C-alpha cells in the first residue's frame, strides 16, 4: 500500500495532479479545495494517499494532511459513497466545512456536491455524526490563536457564541464558520466573539 507520495509537482489538471518521483509520474486525484494550497509547479510536494484498486484500474487519491485523508476514509466508509463520490464532496466542502455541515444536519450543503443526492447526504450525516468532531476544529483554532489560552475555556466561549448566533436566526454551519475566524486569547469574552463574528457574517 502506498501511504504517501513525495516528489516534484509536474502538472495540475482538473481533478488530479502529476507528481514525479525519481522519474516515475504518478497521477493522483485530489479534491478541488486542496488544490488551492499546492506549491508552485516544479516544487516538492508531499501527499498522503489512498489507493483504490478495481478490476480495471488502480487509482491514487491524495491529500495534503493526514486529517484530510482520515475524513476522506470516513466519507467513503458510508454505504453508497465511493472514492469518486468522496472526492466530489471534498471538492465542494473542505474537511472542516464538512464537519460543520454534519454537526448542523445541513444535508443541503452536502448534496450540493455533484452526484450526491439528498438521501445519501442524510445517510452520511447519520453515520458520521459521532465520528466527525467540531471540537477538533475549535481546539485547533484556539491553539493557533493563542497558545496561552485554556482550550476548554475557549471552547466554552465559542460554543456559547455559536448558540447565540443560532438563536438570532443564523444557520448553525454559518455561525460555526464565523466564530472559527475570530482570534482568541485568555481575555476574549462571549460578547467579543459575537461582535467579531457578526462583522464577518455581514461582509
């Protein structure tokens, strides 16, 4: 099994990239959301990979982080969603956005991916509800904003802010995404988060 590929980025195509590894060119399918973060052509790239073996072909799917690969594997573990379907979903929604959609029961956002119907989106939400954690995103965001801020306190303030925004009529997914953008430190209050989040949502 090929767990990762490291080599020179040769080309970026519509759904895949070409990576040269010691003179061998690997065609690797990638989500569109991840392609925006690739290095320039000619530079080295490392992709965490999933190999899909079929009777008529072997396909490699690549991701920039292990977490992205983990989410992909969870998605294709849902009955009725194959690797191409998983790629379609993660080309429409980043792994973090998919977490938000699942936590918010937002089947509409998931079914916006080509080839994914409403029933399949609803099934994905049910099966992944306990496997995709929004806390992972909030903890990472809090840690990046301030290494000194207690993560538990930051999460509590963020959760209260999200609940307040939902009470004001905003969608759960929209509220979580706005709160995630707010810089945090040890003195950040729920009111501070709300004010900043509302500004992000208005512009």
